[in-house]
């Protein structure tokens, strides 16, 4: 989801957009200066796009200074003309406000230039990736499916077993489906979910009243990401909803995360069973209000809720190759294999 900032191209950049084809431009850099999209520099075509890339693009980027670079490819479309590559340069050491500003203005730049001409996008955060090899690695990673981590595979199996609830012993044995327990939500809990959907708040916490068999609202408010770990109690289970605001590959995004915190065996068996059984029906109730949950997370401690952890959960990193499993070697002095005489 993109968020417009009100920043638009200045007159100089608009005139350049109407004349860059006559100038035979290969690459140009756009910056944000004085709350306007401004042309910083451009380079003309010298060779093929691959030959020009490492000569023209790296000199256009500087540390701590986000920028957009539009690079002309050699392929041409009969309708829109040449295909262009949009490079979003957002170095890790640049201020957070600058990164958010550039991420939120990218959609405006694409609209001003002509989004139909932009064939692909490349989001870069480190200097070493501003190269032809870095672009080729990026293209290869997009084509490769993202393998599940060990934790994701375990959680997938757990969710599958919770959903089906089937335990088969033999062909003749009976199977029983264990459905979730749907406890009613109190009005203030439902109101907090609706307020989260309207973005009046960004965090809400819920608990189960075991005696009354109801879901209560514990708190709802607006907090910073750094405060999120401190909201998770270390002696009881809780459900949490959090609107995680972040940037991913140059785009500003807001993702609703459902967090189920269970601090291990410090809780009673009954509490653990009820929170586990009520989770799925509670999520269905939340989504029935129109609130879309991007990711469901299970944690043991609030210390896990870092920005890096949430980013990895919502946007899993793609690995080109899985490490090959090597069979462990046997003991060095185990002797020769035992030979047994076959029985007749």
C-alpha cells in the first residue's frame, strides 16, 4: 500500500520528461529537494545497457542520501517506447524520515514519468548491490521460490493439525474433529478492533476470562514499535493486534499482525488449552469485521518482537539455494562390517 506525500515534480523535471528521448538519455537521477521532485543529473547512451550500467549508475548514488534512478533498457515497446528500470536507492544509514519520505513518494514519480514505461523495479540498500551483478542476483531471487524455514514448517504442521484435528490410529479406528471454542467478545473488545481498522489506534490486547468464558479487552492505544515487547506479559497468555508500519523494497506499508503470546509452562494447562482452542474462532471474528490480518505469529516472550523479526515474518527472505545435507561420518575405529551367514 502506497501513501502519497503531496510532493510532485517541479517544472524543470516536467520539461525534462518531455525531452529526454531527444537527448538520448541512458540514466537520470531524481532527488527530493525543497519538498519537490528534482532532476539531479543525467547521462547519455554510450553503449549497450549492460555495458553502460557499471559506468553510469554507481557514481549517481551517495551514502545516507536516498534517490531514484531511472535507467533505460534496450528493449522497446511499440506503445510506450523504451522500457525503463526504476532503481530506488535507500541506504541503510540514511535517516528513517528520509527513507519513509522516498518510499511514500515513489508512486508519484512513477505517475509523473509514466508507469507504463517502467518494466521493472530494483530496491537497493547497500553500495555493493548498485552494480550489474547485483541486479542479476535480484532478478534470479525473484524467480526462485522462497523456501520455508524450519520454524515456518513446524508452525504450518501445527496449524494443519489444529485445523483438521484428526488423529488416526488404524483403518478401523474412529476419527474425531476437534473444533475450536468460540467465546463471545465484550463490546469494548469489538470496538477496539473496529478502531484499529479505522487507524485510530495501532495496538490492542485481549485476554480470556476463564471463569466467565468471555474475551475481554485489556488495553488499546497507539504505541511505538520499541514499546511493543513491553506490552507482552511474562506470566499469562494474551492475544495482540498490532499495525506494523514499515517500508519494504521502497514501498510504505501497513500490516496488521495477530500475535499469540504464550509464556510456556508458567500458565496452567487449562489456560494453555483454552487460548489455543479459542485462537482460530477469534481470528475469524476479527476478519469478519473487515480487518485483514497479514500475518499470524506465535511467541513465547515479548523480547522476540523486534523490527527485524516482524520484517522476516511478513516478508520472508528468499534463498537461492538450500544447503546440501551431508551425511555424518561414522566413528573412525569401528572396525570391519560384520558378516552373517544367510539362513536356509
